[in-house]
C-alpha cells in the first residue's frame, strides 16, 4: 500500500478547508506537494512522464516513519505473515495514485490505499477495521486518518472489491511506462466511469476538502 501521505513535509495539511490556496515557489516555479494532482481526465500523459512529475514534488521513502513502513511496505513483511493485503513499495504506490487520478493529500491517500486493498479481493471486515484502527490511532500524528478519511478508505475498499480491475498490488507497471495513462487504465481493467461516479459523490460530500473538489 506504499505509505500514507508519502510526500508530506510536515504538519498543517489537515484543516485546510476553505483557506486552501495554491502554494508555488516563485523562484523555482516548483509546485507544492499539496497542490500536485494529475486528474483522471488527463489521460494523454504517459505514465513515465507523470511519475517524473510526481517524483519532483517532495520527500522520498527515507522520510516515511518506521511504523508506516512496517504496516504498509512489503519489504518489512515477515515471511508467511500478511497483516494487510495490498502492500506495495513506494514506486508502485505512486503508479496507483496516477492511474486513480489522485493527489497527495489525506483523502487521496485514504482512497488510494483503500482501493488497492479492495482490488485484492482478500480483505476481510476484520482486516479493514484493523487498518482503520491503526491509521487512526497508532500512526504518527500527521499520518493519521480522521473520520472523513476513514469513511473514504472504507468506500474505496468496497469500490476496489467490485471493480473488475486486476489486483493493483500485483500489477507490474514497468511495461506500461511509455503508454498514456488512459491506455494503462484500459490495460489493467480499471473502469474510468466507475471511479468518476464515486469522485462526483466525494466532491459533493466534502465541499471544504481541496483534494475532493479537484477530482472532477
């Protein structure tokens, strides 16, 4: 599942609400990770180009707290023991962000992780509840999910389950790097209209969340 909020550089992400405004560095024209987003409607950009843009945004895997890595990265999995289905490394997690058309804010992470887990078709109700507990109470504070993020996470698990796409934790994105994102989605069986239908609901449900408002 990669890592929740993998490119956060500090606190201040939650509670943006109506005060959210784009943050750009006027000297470098670099975009802040909180503003970074390649929406689902932009299907012509290649996966490689999109990944390069994402990689330029912020911190890498070394910045992710150990607790998050233990829970979500398969490199830290005890052989023969699966705590949470859908664990992927950071590069694969980034690719999943891109094919789902999500940015790097809390609700984006909640959806990306939930959909990845649901697409495995192996997540039990107990496992879903356990991840919710861990992400709400045991993660470092800036990585924790609030009530809204947990609701989106649970929605995304269900959406991933009913989707006909391939299990996202099993997709090798390397052969698709030079394909447009729209074609990548077709190759892995991701239903664009199914995702968009939920994004419209999310946009109505969270009018003060910038990551929800920019989805469609």
